[in-house]
């Protein structure tokens, strides 16, 4: 099974750097961010809408990440 890293704030500067580091380490990265309006692939990272203030948004994002493999980071 694929190791998936779940990153919040993934579309911003620090979040992008974290995603890049995790992909170099071999993770499939699922990144959520409030500025993202629809799920899309951005290189080796899947970006998706995520508002951590909303339980529904978090549940949707976690379900999307789980489709990629086992969330381990």
C-alpha cells in the first residue's frame, strides 16, 4: 500500500515546501488548502479544498487522501 502524507496549508509557501520534501522522501502527498476550489493534481501532489474549521471539509479531505493509500504522515 502507498504511504500518504496529509498536509494542511499545502498551497502556500511553507506548505508547498513541505509537500516537495515529502514527495522527495517517497510519499504520495494529499494537500488541503482553503484557496483550492476543486481537487486537482499538481505534479506529485494532489491538492484539494480544505477548511480545518469545518468537520465536513476535514472528513471529505481525509476520505480523498485515504483513496490514495494509507495515511501515515
